[in-house]
C-alpha cells in the first residue's frame, strides 16, 4: 500500500467522525501544552532563583550565629536569635584571613517604619560602607552610609525603592525626608536602585542604617546578626571559608568543629542547593502534566478501538480483496499517529502561547526551551504509536469471513 493511499485513507477516516476526532485531539493538545507550560514555569523558576542568588553578591561567604546540628548541615539551631558574633570577629577576619576582598558585618531586624501618616513593616539592616560592594547594592540617588556616620552613630538611613513607594509614593524623591524607625527619627540620605525580587528577602524592601546606630538604638548590644565576606575570586572562596571557620573556632575557644556556635554558607553551595530544588520542582510539574498526556493516549486507544468495531465489515471486505495484515495495521496506526501529530502541533503552539502570556503579564517568570518542546512532542508521538498499536494489531488479526458476517 502506497504512502499516498495511506494518507488519503487516514484523512477520509478521520474526517468521517470530525467530532470524535476533535475531542481526541483535544486530549493530546491539553497534555502537550500542559507539559510545555509546566516545564517553562519550572525552568523560569530555576533561572529566577539563580539570578537571586547571584544578586546577593559575588564569591560570597555568609557567617551566621547559631550552633550547628551536624557537620556540613546548613540548618543550625538558634539562628536569628543566637548571639555569638561581634564586630571584633569581623575585624579579625579582615586582618588575619588572606584573599578577603571585602567584609560587611550586619545587624538586622524587622521594625515598624512610619512617615507622613504612612507606615510599613520592613527589614532594617545596620551595616558599614563596604556593604554595597559585598552585596552588589547600587545607589540610585543620594549616598550610602559613610564611616563618619558609623563613628558618630548618626541617625541616617538609605531606603529601597519598595520602601519609598510604601511611604512616599511611586516616583517620589525621598532624599532629605524624615522617617521614624521604632519611634526614632532618621533622615534619608540615599535610595538604592531596584534589584527586583519579592518577599521578605527582597533588597528593594530594606532600610540601611549605620551598624553602630543599630547596635545602640535598636538591638542594644554589641553582637551582629551576620558577617558577609567576599573572597578575592571564586577559586579562593572555599579556602577563605575554611580559614574563616578556623579563625572563629580559635577566637571562640572551640576545639570541636561540630560544637561551633556559628555556621558558614558558601554562595556556590547556596546556588547548587537552590538549583537542585528548582530541578526537582520542574520534574514534579512536568510529571503531573505528563499524566494528562497518558490520559490523551488512552483517549486515542479508545477511539481507535471504537473505529475497529464500527469498521469491521470494511476490514473484512478489504482483506477479502487482497489487503494484507500489514496494510490494515498500517492504516489504523497511521490514523492514531495523525491524531497525535495534529494534537502535538496545536499543543506546542498553545503551550508556548500560555508560557509567553504568563511571563508577559508578570505572573511568573517562564522560560520555554527547545528541549521541552522536543520532549513533549516526542512523548506524544510515542504515545500515539504505543496506544495506537493494539487497535491496529486487533484490526489486522480479524478473520475476513467473520468480519464480513459482522452486523
């Protein structure tokens, strides 16, 4: 049987039941578009997480107070409330650890902030001038905290654009304005550039003040919440992390590393962990969406089995005039594959459109890759062949005499 004849027969067979064919194709369309959209959301989330990790700084090592629960574990007890790091620790790291490019101790906490009848609850970061280099913070207007501000414990503040919008309105110039943090007046001396991101960790929703001011008026003690260290290069990052750990163990008179009252995080480790989580998330989304593809394949099998039953006499007649088993099976298999490919083409277009729409309207960042399109289309083609094989095999095995007698 020639290819042209198979394609012509396939067209007429599917056209004879337009409604049934359309509903079968719809199942494949939903399956493929769901897979592409879900993978796009997962890959977009992975890109967003990686960008967020890179935005916090380059070659960064973060030191936090809190007793570790086990060697090599990221989670430590008492983090956020533990008090074991001081400014002297930061000074010792800067003086004694080699390959340290910059260091920025921090005192952080959430406080109520008011201005001109407006209020917001945001993160207050007490820090030093080096913070801008360590955490990739850029000033949009005004200036950042200076050494003089820290020496005098000045009540000055640098705010993020989200804080500006909440307190003064979008587009307003906040430099020179007064705000109250924990009922104390601070003068705004600068505003940072927008970095993006959302949630409690967004640097756009932060206020920066001198670390001496934060210790004197907010925390009321000499301890720091975090010490951020920038290594000279990515190659020396691990070495700097190990040297910092050894120095602090010595300063805190701790001989057993498992009993350390602090923990260190390397940016590369953070990025790797976040990337693994995002990959698992992407696989989960793709797997859930893949279920609809299997359901669509079952729909194809159901339709083809129905076709075999309805066309039993036709099959018997064709076999009686010389059609071979291969001709019959090829005919029904080609119909199943045609349904799948039609649904695949429409599904790819719909999936890409949905992903683009989600990204365009700013709902979630998405990223459609060629791999996801080829994967979805390849799985759909395989489903068409697998689920179309049994009906085709059954049609080819029909006895021509019994088929002609079928009512």
